[in-house]
C-alpha cells in the first residue's frame, strides 16, 4: 500500500496510522476510478 511508504506514518503511532489510512482509503473510494 502507498500509505505504508508515507514518512509521516513512521513515528510508531498506530492509532493515528489506522485513522489516517481509513481517511485515505475513504478519499480513494469516493473518487471515480478512471
């Protein structure tokens, strides 16, 4: 996943990581897959 390669998620905060991943996945899902 692209989310894992984001340096912002490398600080070990797993709660924020899951939260951010959920937000990113939601943004991806609401966008049309052209």
